[in-house]
C-alpha cells in the first residue's frame, strides 16, 4: 500500500484517456476471469472486485452487502446472459470511476491505495501524463 494524493481530476483524466483506461480495465478483467472463458460470472466478479477500489484492508462482506450483490451484478450484467463480458465490464467500470471522480471533487485527499488498484492506476497515469507534476 502507498499513501497517495488523489482528486476528481486525476480520476476523470484517466477515464478520458480511453487507451490507458481500457488497458487497465482489461488487466482487471483478466485477473477476475479465473477460468479464462472471457466472461465473468457472479462469483468471479465478487471474489476479486474489492481489490479494484479498495484502500486499507479489503472488507469482509457483510450479510447486507451480500444481499445487495444481486443488484450490483445485475447492474454490471446488462444483457441478461448471466455473465459479464469485457465490454460490459469496461462500460460499468467507467461509470463507477466517473462517480468516484465526481465524489472526490476538486480537493485532493490523501488515502492508502493498494498497488494495482484502479485508483492507483489513475494516480500513476497522472504522473506519466505530459506536463504533469507529482500527484495532484
């Protein structure tokens, strides 16, 4: 884990760079796709999804969270196949990241991020952008 400064602009700029965002989304998708069939079932999505955004220790799923899981999966799985494809995953991850960007707003916050989390990918992207400073 690393302590990082992040704000909504960092996340929004990462989403706006379609090539970088899609590359990261595809990496996450491949990591979640345990059986390698190119689709995510409910258990594959939930088993590793906490690590995408998690800061601090991954939480144990509470009973109420488990009950909400069906609605969450249905949001990702939009074509009613019972599986989440790569394009669906990219689209929904982009939506989630846009919500995170909006929630963070303009004021930088310092949080502990897992190496490889989607938010860490956004921070790393901001550092590699031409003319960027370190962090916010």
